[in-house]
C-alpha cells in the first residue's frame, strides 16, 4: 500500500463505502418489497418489476450475491482504513484500535443503518433500479455463490433444515381479512366493507339471512278466487310461494306477472292458476350462504324455501337477501320492513318479535352476539328460561329489551332501548 498515493486510497475508501451501502440498501429493499404490489407492476408491463420478480424467484442466489459482495467490500474497507492509519500514525496498538473503531463506525452508520432504513422506507423506488445492477453481478459471481450456497446447505442439513420446503407464501382467509382492515385510506370504506362481508359468507348460513316463516308473503291457493285476486292485486313482490292450506304444503312459485291476464278477466279457475306455477326450490337448513349463492347461480333460481330435516318450512331465502349481505341494504324494501329500524329521539326503537340479531347489528349498529339465538326473541327467552306472561324487561350490556306484546304464548313485539355508550351486549341477562 506504500506505493499507492493517499488520495487514491481515500478515493477507493469512498467507492467501497458506496458499494457497501448499495448492497445493504438493495438487500433491504428487495426483502421489504410488497409482493402483491410487485405482481401488479409486472401485470402493467414494468420492465424493472419483471426483472426484480425474476430475481426474487432465485432468493438463495440473490442473497448469496449480495452478502458475498457486501462482505468482500467491508473486508476491503477494513484493510484500507487500517493501512492508511498505520502509514500515517504508525504501527501500534492505539492506531489499530482507532482504525478498527473508525471503520466499524463508518460501516454501521453509512453502510448499514442509513441505507437499510432508506431501503425499508422506499423499497419500490430502490429495488427496481437495483435489479439492473444485481442481475449481471449474479452472473459474474455465480460459481462462487454456488459453492458458498452448497456449503451453507450442507450445514443446514446437519441441523435438520431443508431450504426450499414450505417456502411458498401462503395466506389464510383471516390474514387476508387483516390486510383489508389495514388498507386504511388506500381503499374506499364501501369497497372495504364489501370485501369483509365476502369473508363472512363462509361463516353464516341461510338460516341467518332468511325471512322467517311467519313473515313470508305467500299465496294460499285453497282460498276463493276473489281472495286470490285481491292478494295478487296488492302484493309487493313479483314472485310468491304458493301453498295449499298449510304453508308446508307448497305447490310451486307464482310469477305475478304471469297472472296479470287472469286478473283482467271477470272470473278464473284455480286450476288455471296452477298451470302458471313454477317448480318450488327447497334449501336445506344450515346451508352456508356462499354455497347457496353458487346453487342459485347453477340452478338459475332466485328464491328458495328453507326446510329442516323433516321437510318443515322454516323461512324463505332469496338471491337479494344474500346480495344484501355483501353490498348492504337496498333502497327499496317491503312495507313494514327495515326502514323503521332506526333509533328514535329517546334512543328507543319498536321491533317485531321475529327481528334477527344480525339485522339489528347491521341496521342499528348494535353488538348482540351471533353465536347463540338468531332472533331478539330467542335471546330474551334464553335469558328468561321461560315464556313471559306479561311485560318484562331484560338488560343486555348497554341495551334494555322490553317485551311489549305477547300473543298465543309468542312474543309479537318488543322495544329496544339504548343506555349510554354501548358495550359488548353478550348480556348479563338482568331481568326487571
């Protein structure tokens, strides 16, 4: 080193510092790069993204090249600093200590911490240009990297580790859900809500979204033609389940539009109405909502009767009910439907006994538990362990449910009152 001028050694020192910083920032940015964002850039045709994607498919070779280059450069740095220190201040212990401390400080500050923080902060801006430098370096250093990786693999196998096994990136539904929740300002609230609802479709069944049996608008074909005419003229839906006497004796589904010609006549026979019926579509209780959505699509159906294992009708599920679980409520609802579900001035709301907890949580932003009874009446009965004979109130967390009307040993109407700031409504079941 004595023949090399001091200025040349200092220039080499500066270049080595820059090279060491480059390897550090390249390594951090490559590892911190968002793989999904990278895939998006590749699909957009970005050449740098395609190059980096190819490099990351060879992670072992890429890291080997970077670490080999970084260690060689840092070793050269140490040698140059030590040489300069000895030539200028003499060969003694103090000089060696100062030289070692100085090169360690230079490497830590300028070659490790600063570039790695920058690489982690701006991975995309650093990794894409760095790929053009790393690719030729990987080709040049391929033999040395292969030998080093071979020795490393042998050492890892001695400890029972086999690189490459289970290395594919897998992500569960809950992890995807967390990603969606953490999108923050990067995704509109409505879009995020729809994605979260999609994840929930596998957890809920048709029993959670169906219209209960006592709220189904259906047509009894066993009544007189005049009664049938009146109901068809005033019905809200364009499809009606048709039964004969009892609801469980469903004979088909009527498209109301097909019956308009009959309504225009002075009289008609019930058998003429039977000829207009479509075949009923039955859905087993407990069917997952997402599965049922697929069944509706495959069978080209929009409406199905939910039945239990004995064939008893439990309710009615429609394609619209499932879609509402994904995108939210529609603006048009049946008379007497969910439009009345809003808090009044006194933080109270009157409810039908058959209202579901899921509907309350969605419309009133309550937090009733969904892992037990499906309706508010069921929740009250679970707390009381009996059918009340008169008006009674039950408190669930920050909500009070008042039984208003009981008919035929069935709770027909209730009143929900909100007390202060809502807390988890799993319920202390306090009765008054």
